[in-house]
């Protein structure tokens, strides 16, 4: 049985940012929805579908059942979302935005106290750090991807 968009987003939020508090989870959900709604670049060609964004190859470690040839136990299929994860998913699906996040299309955990200025490559420029994750807004270059 396929997950509904609501459950899929709740599972992704739990898996990707479950330990980052409510703002961290909202930031991840916000990035996913920004990708769904962006009108230029590679994500715009996914057809405005949350499912296509989440399952786009190589985008979210939590969608991969194996990483580097080893089983990845922290994946969306093993998550059991709780009310907080569904609340965050509902919040994002309703069109809400986290103040200060902007139009961020990417995030990553640098496992250090500093964030790179650009990620990925020239496509994104640092916007804000929330918890352990750095968030990046698209540059003009992104529109050409």
C-alpha cells in the first residue's frame, strides 16, 4: 500500500529531522514543499508532486534502504510517525512557511559548527542554520539546472 502524501511527508520529517525539534522538522518539511512548488530548475520538472520530490533518486538518505552497500535501518519505511510529525506535515501541506527560511531547496548536516557558503555547488547559497542543519536558497544558476 502506498503512503498518502501526508504520511509520506510525516515519515520523511521524522526520519530526516526527528531529533531537531519542531522548528527543525518544519524547516525540512518547508524545503520539501519549496521543491514541490518551485517554478524553475530541476525540481520544477518533477510535476509539482510531493511523491516525485521525495522519491527523486539521490535526494534523501531516508528514502534509501541501503547506503554504501549496507542496510540503512533509518529509512521512511521503518518510521512510526507520531502526532508531532503529522502536525508538521499538515502545517507544511497547508502552505505554511517557517519564518527566515526563505525559498530554501536544500539542507544538510555538516557535522561541524560552520556551514558551507554554497551547497550543492553553485546552485545554493547559505540562508540559515536551524539545529544541526544548514539550509540553502537557490541562486540564479539553479534556474539553469
